[in-house]
């Protein structure tokens, strides 16, 4: 458990055994996860995976058919009014009233939330860096500015937990970076943030924990460093022929009657927070490196390809990306190998996309299932 988790009385968000259907279509299948206080949790999944459905449950707008969500220890179904005070929810396609000014818009919502608009509106304008736009009509704002206004609105009542459904979709790169920086500022103010996306790179810079959902099933969830460690431990256990231990808090549960087609009522398989990898030899830990060289990167790639400990080599624009097994000594070997071939190395950067690695590892099993006829 991490430091944040041990210090907290309750997780900021705790979801357990969520099931939901629209008509005959099962949309959530035993979804469970925790978001610890102070985390930025990236909720990742392809279109239609069930992110918005889960988010609407957390935001008290949809009652799940089974299971429960607690925000800061308070049950969303039993005490929705209390939960709404704790949560700032930004939907995926929020409309805004356009024919009023930015300040009027925020004052309107401050009144609706019964917070004293004097002072608070100024504070959120400053926090979201749209103070210079306060007298502009909302209709004249760019998408990025409207998104900041949306964030300003949900901050008015000073919620502890922010739930943002695809806050960066449709934004240009600069606006995305600005939103990302704003989220980090909000985290430093003590907010817990859950944001959904189907774009990994959007989340990899900010998230401290993730949940990956596919077809209504949470296939992996938790702090990124814990998931990495668990995946590594699981791979080691596989190598020694041991089964991984069940996860805390989510293992001993049985499906409600009528759910889990194909399983007898009450005997559905338990949710595994980390997927069980298919049997096979243990996967060595791949490391990644980005190299910039003088001259033709293709020649450099050719020279490295197939060397000891080299897993894969790709040329991406001017960069040579190398997957390898080993530590710093291997990096030094690669560089000196290139130099010995008269290829000047002008940049060496360790690839640190832990999230991407987790995602590929976690979805490996479901991807292979999909590939089956
Ligand atoms: N009101 C509804 N009535 C019927 N089906 C719905 C409804 N809302 C969502 N669905 C279906 O439920 C599934 C999950 O939808 P959801 O909106 O939760 O996915 P999502 O992960 O948010 O996807 P996206 O990335 O496209 O926003 C989809 O198959 C969707 O078609
Ligand atoms: Mg959605």
C-alpha cells in the first residue's frame, strides 16, 4: 500500500461489484476499484467500454442494478445529496449558456449551489486562469477556454473529488497541456481526480493510478507502481508455477442472480484486479530507449538489430527506438557499439511509458481472446 493510502480514513472513491444493463445489453460486469485520496486516476477504455456509465453512477445520476460506490465513505445511492457536495462532475459533452458573460455564468452557478459568489467566483477564475475572459460572452470562447470554464464551474463548491468525463477530448495540443497542468495544480490543492479517456498519452503524464475497462469489465486497477510490481510478481509466480494470490477486498464475492450469463447464479468467477496472463514462459522485462544519431537512423537501427539482449528496433522519424533487456550497462554497450561503427550518438533517452506497458500487458489476454474466431 502506498503512503497516501495508509494515511486516509476512506478511499476517495470505492466502487464494488457494479453491474448494469441497458435493456438486454450488459454494460457493467462486476466493476470494482479504489481511488485513494489525492490521486489522479485515469479511467481508460475504448469507446463503449462503460466509462461514462460508471462515471454517471459515481456522480449520482444513474443507479446501478447491483453493487455500490462510496465517495469518501458515503454511499452514492443512499446519500446522493451528501455525495453531490463532495463531487465536482464534468460530463463529456457539457453544454454552456452562451449569451452571458463568463463571470455571470459562474455567478449563476454559485447562486444555484448556494455558495457566496463574491470571492468564490474570483478565486475559481484565477485558479483556472480565465480571469482575463470574465467579461467575454461565453459564446465567444474557444473549446479549450470553455473546458476551463466548465472546470471553474465544478470547483465553485470546493469539492474534494473531481470526476471528469473525457476532459481533453476535442482539444488542441496546447489546450490539452494547459488542462493537464491545471489538473496537477488541483491535485496539489488536495483534490482527488478521476478522469476518463481512451487516449493513453493523455493520461500518462498526470495519472498516479489507472483503471482499464473493456466491455464492461475492469481488467486492471490501482496505483501505477503497484500494478507494475504486481505484474512483475505475477510473471515471477508464473515462472515458478504458482498461482497469484487473490486481491484484497474484491475477491470473495458472488454474482447477484440474473447476472453473469453462462454461470450459475451466485457462482460467477470473482473479479481479478490484475488479469491472469496466459500460460507460457515468463516475459522478461522490456526496457525502452530512444536514440538520436548523426546521419541515417535506418543504418543505426540495422546495426543494432539482432544484437544480444535487443528485442526490437524501430525507426520513428529521426529517432531509433530500441527495446532491450538489461540495465545501464546494456545502454552503454549499445552506444559504444554504434560509436565503434562510426555512428555518432547525439541523444539517449530512456523510454518511460509505464502506463503503455501496463496497458499492453493488461490487455494482452483479452486481445488474444478477441483474435480467436
Ligand atoms: N442510455 C443508454 N441506453 C442504451 N445503451 C446505452 C446507453 N448509454 C450507453 N449505452 C451503451 O452502453 C455501453 C457503454 O457505454 P458508455 O457510454 O458507458 O461507454 P464509454 O466507455 O463512456 O464510451 P465512449 O468512450 O464512447 O464515451 C455502450 O455499448 C453504449 O452503447
Ligand atoms: Mg463516454
